[in-house]
C-alpha cells in the first residue's frame, strides 16, 4: 500500500499550455523493484470554474506471503481534456480478477475512456453516455481475444465536468469524498459497493438463480441455509459469494463487473450505478481506490489518513492520498489524485 502526495492547488490568474492539460507529454511513471509504480504530481486548469485540478497516482502489488511474485492486476486511467474540452477530465481505477484479470483491467481502462470520449452526447447527457460506454466496453471485451469467462474487472470512475463529479461504479472498488463539517472532516461515499451484502443486489442475483454462500458454506463447514454474513467490515475474511446452481464456480464476491461472462448468467452485470456531486467549499478531496484499500480500511480511516498527510497545508488546500485522491477547497481550488492497489 502506498501514498500519493500533492501540494496546494492554487487559483490561476492565467492559463498556459501546460496548465491546460498538455502536461501529459512530460509524465514519467516510476516503477521500483518492489512493484510500486508512481506517477508524479500533475495538474490541469479548469477554466470554466477557474481552478486547477491536481492529481497523482501510485499502485503497488498486494502482499501475499505464499506468492510474493503475484501479478498486480489493477490498473488506472487518467485522461484530461476529454473531447478537447479543458473542463472535462476522467479518472478511473480498475481491479482485475481471475486468470486474465490483468488483461481485462488494462483492456477496460483503455476502451471505456475511448468510447466515452467518442460519444457526441457526452456533455448533453453524461448519464446516458456513461451507461452506454460501460455496456459497449463489456461487449467489446467479450468479443476480444481475452478469455473473460472467469475473468473480469471492477471499475470505479470519476468524470469531472467543470465543478460537477459524475461517479460511475461497477463492482466493489470505491470513491469517497472528504467533507469539512465544522472542525471535523467526514467521509462521504460517492459509490456503494456492489456485493451480496446489499439486500437489493442479493435479491437481484437470486432472481437469476445464483447461490449466495461463503466458501465455508460451499465446503460444508457452515450451514448454507443461514443467509446472513454480518456486514462488510465483520465478515472475517469469508464474504458471501455467487455460485452457479450446480457448480463450484465462479465464486465472485461482487455482483457487478465488466467481463465475467459465466457470472453474467447468474446476474453479474456491467450496468454502472452513477452518482452526481456538485463540488462546494466544504469538499476537500476525493479518493478513488480498489478494494485493496477499502477491504482493509474504512472510508473514514482513509479520509483521516489523507487529512493527516495534507494538514500541514493551509486550509487543507492540497491533495494526496492513500491510493488515490483528490482535494477540493472551493471553486478557486481543487485537487485530484488517483491510483490502484491489488490485495485480492
């Protein structure tokens, strides 16, 4: 697990080519021998609301004592100036799973933003464009040379359009925003994990014939008739998973993903849930991360860690984060950072 650190994002009095997004030519990702890949702090100006979007990224392999050379299947995408518009920017984290999870996450990170960027209705109807892009990406993955029968990827993405965030989620990665409330900094989830812990998702996949059981239940160590597993913070490492009616597969702990064609038959879909947030002076930063972070840390803990890292900067006018983040002070100041992390 790592950190991405950012300095303050200041109101710009003028806009240069570098400020407007052409900074990408100078990006030099750094990767060390421990599998840590870091993208240095970058920024882009958003002229419609006169603020600077500042972001960084970091991704590192999860620690597996028995398989220290395990591949990091997570990927992330940062694309500024969507459709050449300096006010529109995209950030996404993709958590691959299965034998071909890395291929799936890399395919989706490129294809999703490509389809989204080419949609002429994007700015007129972002919700429709986002939904269509996810479904089209899922179809293209299905038609590609990648075997997605038992592999796929989650996707948590944020589209910044001026001072508005459109957050589209498929799976159990997460976006969270920090909100200043008096002397407190509170975490507010921008997405809701799509897992069998949610009654609506549980009911939906059951209609498709999915068996919902933990591994212990499937192996006969616990009563399969007990359909209650506590909550996501207290499942003891054995969460409920989805299984076909008469088989020991696919065993997904999420109810939505891109790919997973076998699991699609039991209700695992690529339809995103989309939320909209208008940034205000109370919004300090947002975090986008895979469950390599959120499986072990609560949203509030992540925000607390981020806050501690940026507290040296006046009025929290900075950005950073444990695995991805963005900071926003008011329409004159905003930050964003992003990264992926693999612990599954």
